[in-house]
C-alpha cells in the first residue's frame, strides 16, 4: 500500500511538469500568432495592391490599343477623303480643260493676245477658288473627326468609371476585373463594328 502511494507521488510532479510545459508551449504559440498577425495583414494588403496594379496595367494597355485603333481609323478616313477630293478635282479639271482649250482657240480667232491672257487668268482664278474650297472642306472634316474621337474617349472613360464604382459599391471586388474585361471586349467589338460602318 505504501509502495503504491509513493509511485503516485512520483508521478504527480512529472504530470505537473508536463502540464506546465504544455501551458508554456500554448502561450508561446499564442504569442507567435499575435506577432505574425501584422505580417499577415501586410501580406494581404500587398497582394490586394498587386491585383489592383495588374488590373490598372491591363486597362492602360487596352486603352492604348483603343487609341491606336481610333488613330488608324481616322487616318484612313482622312486619306480616303483626300483621295476622293483629288479624284473629284481631277474629273472637274478634265472636264474644264477641253472647255478651256475651246475658249482659248476661239479667243485666238476673235480676240487679241491680251484677251487670251485674261481668259486664262480667269480660268486660273476659278481653279484656285475650287482648290481653296476643297482645302477648307478637308479641314472641317478633320475637325469633325477629332471631335468624334474626343467624344468616344470621354464616353468610354465614363462607362468604365461607372461600372467600377457600381461594382465597388456592391462589395463584389472579385468580379471587378472580370466585368472590366467584358466591358473592354464589348467596346472593342463596338469600335470594330463602327470602323466597318464608317469605311462603307
């Protein structure tokens, strides 16, 4: 009986030592968790900021692509408009040259050399006025295209900002990059369709 009591007495200090060590280990683990919490918060902020920067980079690349596409379209329209003007002027001059030749021939028969020079001068003035008018119309066309480009840019920025704000207010930040990408594809499709219509 006495031997059993002594054995129990020997075990109790060892049990208390183990319980104390377990308690110390738990305290140390809790302290480490508390210390690592700011690090985890910082890592989470860094990851979130990284996602935001990637989204912004993709948006900037897409906007640059859109601007280049619009510039190419506008340049093509200007070139086509200029070619059409030149063709029209060529046809006009082609029609007027025979008339000029007939008038010159008739003038040489009925008028003096001075009258011939005056007729040619009048024809030159007429051609100069036509060229001036064509130049003004081309300038107005470029101005109109520039205004259209600015309106398209503003409309796209407003649309993108509205969608971002709506998604942020709804609290669904995970869908924001997906929605912006869908909007970008839709705008690109709209631009491409607009290019086809304009070219026609």
